[in-house]
């Protein structure tokens, strides 16, 4: 019996009932990885020995009759921009190629109390800048549903690992869609929590006012359980919320009667892929048939979200990435003097997209342009936030597509950054407003690629988002579908 294709909550029950051992499960996932990694390339680092050692500890615990926690003994992948003590954390960049953090990110500290089996660090666009995982300095990741296609990004390695069975679940990070969009491209569930819900301490900073860590899972049940574990205030992150963490699994009730759902007309834009339009509308109709109250709403400043995001995120990135100078951080490339050394280091070790954003960011922040670009973007950000505040006076959640197209071919957009940026139209507004959002599978395009339904909630409204997503998921069967990997499963 294959184990790699099951969600964590099913495997947890099997472990607790001693039907399987954690070593058996870990070996099954590692064997699957051995089979698929050549085609998929989801990982940068695989921690095979540590994984098996942790699995053995879980098995000892189980056989001694001790109870195990939800994630205990279950293999997972961690996006390689989340610091793991003693395990390389590269951000898919040559500048951090050999960086071994001397500490754990808070999410990892929290996870380790649960003793999951960390089997590796997953691929991403360099420093999480991108939407296809093609910007990794090491290798591209392929979509398990069609290996000629991108898995989305920047958490493409995490989503592809979960979709291909080389991890049961994974952590990603989302600054402008990097959890939700790859989840939608790979047919899995991905959630970006409210800004501040999960500590950012130990997440390598891209754009600090937007970054959030969140789970990528097979289903909404796993998502709720993992959110319970990773959420909460952290003294090490002053932007983390002091609000209590509710038990998100209480929202796993398949009931949306009376739930008010808004359909923002600006998200069903001209140019949206026909299959996406149909699948998402059908999903919303399904929620309506289950008793939800659906109405059209307007978020009038949506059209400015991309421009706003692509000023604020690069501005913050330019500042955050100053530290990679070959002195404080970064693989040093020598030079004639210190300035030459820094120039060589940054020129040779950063990839093109990272350099592009550092230049855009510094331009937008420079004297003379600050008011015209950066300050203006901050003002528009407030208008975008207000759109949501207004909308949430009338509705409980907002439902729309996660991405305007399904996964596209590797290489198709990489030479056209602007076209790639426009892909983020449905995801970046939430980050600008700090809101929680989930992507849940809702069908397939005519060429068989997965489509995601995005559900957006009020600040700290994760419970309602999970409730709506779970009710929809349970009315369908998409979460039980597993990708057939060309050349491996076919
Ligand atoms: N695609 C977006 C970007 O390129 C989002 C990235 C992210 O969320 N990390 O910035």
C-alpha cells in the first residue's frame, strides 16, 4: 500500500493505531522522492539520515505506548528561505549557497515540539522573487501534472513536493501569492495567514511588510491542524499578533448556510482564462447551492494592486538585501579593495530578477522619486485596504480565482518580467491588505492542469476562510486526486 499519497491526518491515525510505523512511512516517501525527483526537482537539500533518525524516535515512542502529536513522525518539506539550525538555507541563491543558519526560525522551533520528520528544504525562486520557480539559481522545478509546465512560485518546490508525494505537507512563504498560486498550479491547498498571525522570525526577509509563512497541504483538514501549530505571538517578531489562536479544526464543519460570500467583479477580469472563469464560477455556485448567500461586490482599486506591489515589494527588498555584501552575509567574491569586493560579490552572486528588483527598489526610494513612487504606492495601498474594509461590512468572505491562468510552459514567460508580474493580479491585493487567503482545488483546465479557488477573509478571519474552504472541498473530490507524473506513473 502506498503511503505517500495520503494526507497527514489519515497517516496520523494510522501511526497512532500502529498500523504503520514512521520509518515505514518515511522510507515510502523517500522512495517516492527517489523515483520522482529527477522529473520534478522539488528539493534543494534532502536530509535523509536526520529524517530516518527522527522517524525511529517516533516509533520508539509509539511502541512504548506514549501518545504522539498530530505531525509527529510525518515527513514534510520546508521552503529553503526558512532558517533551519544546522541545515543549509540557501534561498535558492548563489549568495547563500553555503549558509548554514545557527538557529531555527520560530515556526521550526514550534514544529520541532511536534517532532515532524523534516525530509528536506524545497526549491523556490531566488529570495522568493518570482512566480514560477524558474528564478532558482540551482534548477527549475517541474509541475507534477505536466512536467513541461512550471509549478508556480515562489514556493514551487513545496507545492510540487506535496503534489508529487515527495512530502506529505510543506511550509511555504507568501509575499504576493507565493503559497496560493503554486498551490493552485499543483492542485493542492495553500494558505497565507493574516499578516502577523505566524511569526516571521527566521524567515529570510524579502518584503517585510508583506511576507507571511503558511502551510501547503493535501487538504483543508491538514491546513487547519498545521495552522494551529505555527500560529501565535512571538517576542522575536514585533509585528506578530497578540491575538489568541483559536482551534482552527473547529471550523472543519461542512456547513456554509447563511455565510455571505462576495464575488468581486474586478477579479473576473477581461483576459482571464476561460477554464478558470468557468471552474471558479461553478465552485461559487456550489457554495450557493449549499446555502451560502452569494453577491457581487466591487473592490475598485484592484487595478492598481500590481503597480503598488511592484513598488513596495522591491523597495523593501532593496533594503533587506543590503546585508549581502560579502561581509555581514553572503559568499564573498574577492576584489582589489573593499568596494570592489562588494561589487563583485553582488554582481556575481545575485541572479537577474533579484538585481532587477534591487534596482527598481532603490530607484523608487531615491531622493526625488520617493514621493512620486514609493510614497504614492503607500497611499494606494491604504485605498486597497479600505476597499476590503468596505466589502467586509457586507460579506463574510470573498471568493475569486487564485490565478488568472493555469500553469504555463517552462520558459514561456521568463523573458517577459512584466507579463509574469501581471500574473499576480489576484493574489497581491491580499498581501497589501494583510488579509488571510486560501487556495483550494476546484477543477481542471481543458488540458488537465489544476485550477484553484481563492477564498479571502477578514483580518484574523482564518476560521471563516477554513470553514468555507472545507465545506467546498468536502462537496467535491479534487483533494483525493493525485498527479500522474509523466515518465514515472504513466
Ligand atoms: N510572484 C510574486 C513576486 O514575484 C510573489 C512572490 C512571493 O509571494 N514571494 O514577487
